[in-house]
C-alpha cells in the first residue's frame, strides 16, 4: 500500500531517488536545492543502507564523487542550485563524454526571479550543451516517479540525466504517494566500455561521434516519452507548448479543460516531431516555459515558415522573472481576476542580518577602521554576510560568485587598490576561496582576507561547513605567514581589540588572514534547544 | 470545494507552523493541497509568504493568482496589507495587530489600522497579547490559526484540533493542551466578530 505524505518537490526527488536504489548523494547546499540532501540525510532507509550523504566541499567535488560512484556501477545523485552547475561544469561536461555506468542523475534547481540567487540562468541549456537528456517535472508526484525513470534511462542509455527543478517545484509541498516499489542498490560493477572513461583525444573523438548519434536517439525517446504528450483541442487558433511547471499555470486558467491543442514537455531534447504535429494544425504557437526562452529560440527560425511563435522573446510572456498564473493568464489574452487595489502604506521589508549575528559586529569594526583609509575597497562574497552591503553597514563593493572576494581583491591590489580587503564566509572559503588564497601567497599580493567564520553554512539553514576547526591550519598550509593569521571574536565588547587587529593587518603589506569567529546565532539556538 | 490562503509574516515568525497543522488536517481529510514556501535569503527578517491551496479536486498551480485568495492570514498587520492585490472580492483578512518593527520606515500604526479597517471582511486581533494572557506566549500562531478556522470552511475546527494534537504530540500533553487553548481563544474571538 502506498504511503501518502506532504512533500516538497525537493523531498519527493530525494525519496524517489532512495526508493530507486540510490547509493550516494553528493551536494553542496544552495537554495532551492538544499532540502534534497537534507531529506536523505535524515531518512532511516539511507542510514540502513549506508547511503553516502555527507556534504561535499563544492559542486565540482560533488559531481566528481558521483561520477566515481557511477563508474563503480552504483546509482548516484548530485544536487545543487543552478549556479552550482557553473562550478561543476567541467566534470559535468566530461560526464557526457564518459557516459554513466551506474545510474547518474544531476539535480539542478533553478531560481527564476532570483529569490535567493544572483542570476536566472536556465540549466536546460547545460543539457543541450553537453548533449545530455533533461527531465523537468511538472508536479511533486511526477518528481517522485521521474527520478526513478531518470535513473533507469541513465542506465539504459549509458548517459547521465540532468533533472531540472525550479523554485516553485523545489519549495512547494503537495501530497505524494510513494513506496509501493523500493528497489535494491546496485552491486559493484565496472564499465564494460573502459576506453570511454579515459578521455584522451584518441578515445574522446570516437565517443563524441557516438554521443552525437545517441543524442538523436534521445530525441526520439523524448517524442515517445510518457512525460511528454500532445493533447488535441477544438480551438486551433492557438497551439500551446507548456514546459515543466508552466503546464500547471496553463491548466490553472482553464478549470474546465484547455480549449487549445497543448504539447506538454517534461523530457528533452525538445521533441521536435511532436512540435511539428502541433504546428500542422495550428499556425500560431505560444511557448510557456519557466526560465529562459530555450524552446522558443529553437522554434523561431530565421526563415519565414508561416508559423508565428509567441513567448518571452516578443514579451507575450514577461522577458524575465518566474512564471505566475497571472502572467500566463495575460499571455492567453484572458482578463485579470477582479482584485483589491494595492495598499499605499506598505513599506518594503528587505532581508537583513539577524540581531546578534557575528557578521554584524565584524562589519561594525571593519567600517570603523576603513574610515581612515580613503581608497579602501572591500570585495564581498556569497552568503548571509553579503547583506553587509545593505544599510546600515554599506560595507561591500562587490559580490559576484563563490570565492571571488579573494581573487578580485588580488587583481585589484595589483592595480593599485589599497587597502584591498576580501570578506568571505567559512563555508565559501573552503568551497572555492582556498585556491585563490594560494594565488595570493604565490603572487605576494597585498591583501587582507577576512574569513567571517560562523562555523556553519548559514544562509541555507545551517549545514556543516567543510573546514570547521581547521581554518588556521588550512591558511598556514597554503603558505600564509603564521603571524599574519589572526583570530578575533566578533562581539561589541571586543571592538577595540578587533579594530586593532584589522588595522595592523591592513598596515602589513602582504597576505594576511583575519578569522572572525563566532557561531551563527541560528545554529546556536538550535544547539541550545537540543540540550 | 476549494480555498486559497496566503500566509504572511516576517521571516522567523513561523508562519509555516500554521501551514503544518493545516497540512496535517488536510492530508487526513484526503484533500488535495499545494503549499509554496519561502526558504533561503528572504527568511532573514524580510517579508515572507506562503501560498496554501486546499481543494477537494486536483490543484494545478502552486501559486495563487491575483484576486484569487479566499483568505490572507498574517502574523503582522502591515504584511497583511502587502498581499491585498491577491485577495478576492469576497475574501477575508485575518491578522495579528502587533507590529513587527525591524525597518526604519515602518508606517504609522494608525495608517496600517485604517488600511485594515477599510476592508469589508477583516478579523484583527493581538495574538501576541492573547497568547501571553493565556499563559502560552509561544501559542500566538495557534491563536491566529483559531481565528482563521472560523472562515476556513473546507476544514472543520475539530479537524484542525486533531492536527494540533498530531503535530505537537511528541512535545507532551501540556504543550498540546496550551496550543488547543490558544486555538480555541482565537476561534471564539473570530466567531464573535464575524
């Protein structure tokens, strides 16, 4: 008998993977993907089966770990937020060349509208780029079932599968029926095509030609996939292509059923044969897709085919931001529902650092010292402390991607910036700040790296941080002089001492590291209530 | 039958504890449910909302369209006003009146209250004080849940009480009892106001 639970899309994916016979999940936390790994970490079946489920240092090490598990014949899942795909792009692209042995699924959670991200990149492009199939579920139940189908497909076709979720699927809960079939894990079994796993040019050229052929087969598979379908409608004045959760917003607007023919797409490569069938009866098409206009761009030709394609490119649907039932309603030409006027008294309430947070005390002390240095530039990084850009602190000048604080400070220092200060969190430092620090040591850069160490990965809810308790040793090992690795405790009573240490290290013309260490107050509270 | 609810508040106030009880009751009743949550950066003291949809028939969209919400339920009065464009013409606003001031330009309180008073269907109550007076200061969310139960026709109050019992069972009988008491106080307030 099936279990019925209220699950987030992330949790449905996690449970589906466990029930499909998962042997390991490899991930670095990132909104909106974090709950996939957390669900597996807490699930009794994962403990019973000894599923690997520790956090990885970053998405690249995660992807490589999973690829190693697939090489050994077992099923592996990699999870990340969309920008994590950039971090693991090298092994991701490589994994299309090696192919998969044990089932390998990469779950990328995109964040259109940038609820908690720095861009809106659409991971489906990575699938096409690598010539890899992409699965994009439209409901939580489908997510649960689709991840098993993705593992099966991966093993059948010998290719990793990219599974793409977006925020409103990842972080939305619905009733999911599960557990009628719980599959065993795979046994250790090495690939029967060993040459393919050594991507020397002599092997890779052969593999590349095979992959090009396979990609055509993936498209045929997509055209007959149970996750894609073409449903006829009486009104042929419009044909609609709805991808992933866009299908939900479409159907929301037609409670009695959609009058137009609809092609629902949840498996890629984009099934062109189905689109041709749709266009045979409809001269005007509307493409609804969450994210960037991937399908729309493929349909919009250079030549006049007599078929008109509407979507994000002509702003029938807004060019940016996530889809909403309202945006889709407008694109369908339906009038908006009657609504209350917006209130005029409401003030914006942006996110802010928690009261009592150590990052606050660090920024207060840093600002005080930098008042005396007119040319100071502070290079920020990704985490809660990015909020140090906001009032009342205004402490940061840049924030780009994970680890960029250290390396941008180096480049700016080489250009004459003084003082060049990097501010990076402990987890971001071990994610991708360490290699930059090695560059700084080798290049004798005049920078001050401040690691605001709250002993956790804070922004995503307090996951383990890879270097906890070892940051001084790591910095020393990378070659920072021991006397220029300083530790401070960010508390108001320590401001004089903190300011003195910051000033001394700015005055030192070489690489210095200041570790400002105090536990995240959110995890501190949680630890206290557990006791 | 279907009811669409926007739960609103400030990150850290715990709007999801209300959703958890409703979710448990809905699951038990065999209702369809979709609940879009907010995680990540916006949880850090910013405005947060959750779209909670309950229906006897399958639900497609995870998000409620503008003008589609039957209820706005808010732990903070200004946050209740933020989502007015989502409220249907016949919709109810059930809100806490105790402001959460963590921004320098929080509007004058009488303007906020005037905005609420101008709505045709509103239940406004100070759930913080009510919970304190009941001796369970952590039960404020359950006072609000009780207040909304008066207009949440898709789930009977007793089903929500059962939900509270299930969710808080592992914390012991005393916690369950104080949460039920908080729930009943909110329900009574709302029924008298309606």
